[in-house]
C-alpha cells in the first residue's frame, strides 16, 4: 500500500467534500472488490442449495428430521435450520 497526497489524485470538489468528514488524517480507500460470494466460483454454493431444496422437499413429503439427518449425514440441528430456519426454497 502506498500513500498519495489527496491534492495530487483527487479533484478539488471531491477533496473539499472529504474534508467535511476527515481532515488532516490518513484515510484508507479500499480497492474495488471483484470477489464473488462463497462457493460461487467453485459451484459449491449451487450444490448446497440443491441439496437443501431436496431436504425441504423430502421434509414436506413426510420424511422426519432424524431420517433426513441420517440420509444426508448432517446433524439434526442442521436439518432443522434448513427446513425451519431458512426461507422455503
């Protein structure tokens, strides 16, 4: 990270606006983020969402929390969060 003088890189009107909030101090301006959400690049998010949709569907069809827990190798509390705690997919 390198430091620049605001008068060298910012237009005068923008510098005046920033000085209303902070003056004479260092300020960090982060880079634009090009990050994607967790699992988006690898496809893991999609796979988990599909699994959760299947769990909700099976629960609505009558499978119990215990049966789903064993079938998907997840804890019963996790299954409960999927079927009760999230918006229904």
